[in-house]
C-alpha cells in the first residue's frame, strides 16, 4: 500500500515537471513593462503584484518599479510571481 502511494505521488510530481509550467526562473531581466507590473526574466513573463509579490534587491525590500532591464534576478511562482530576488 505504501509503495503504491509513493509511486502515485512520484508520477504526479513528475507530471508537474513535464508540463513545462514555469514555477521558477533565474537570469537577466529581459523586459520591464507598465512600471514593473510585467517583468520578463530569462524569457518567462511574470505579473508583479504590488501587494502579493515580495521584491528584494540586494537583500533589501524594494518596490516593483525598482526592477530594471539587465538586472540578475530569480522569480518564484506561476503567472503572478510570489517573490522576485535581484542582485
């Protein structure tokens, strides 16, 4: 019974990876639109919420408007980013 549950869990987790939905991206910021509301990082487009997205730049809390093209950033989330961390 435990092996069956583990097998089903593993297959489900693998299916999430195969679907191609971006849960995290890391790289340079390619594009910033609408005052930081839309940010493209390494080819993956994210919505950046003013209240639901935590933005950190250089280890300090920042506003989404502080994200600039060319910055080295990583984002977590799908669709709307939950967190964006930049250097």
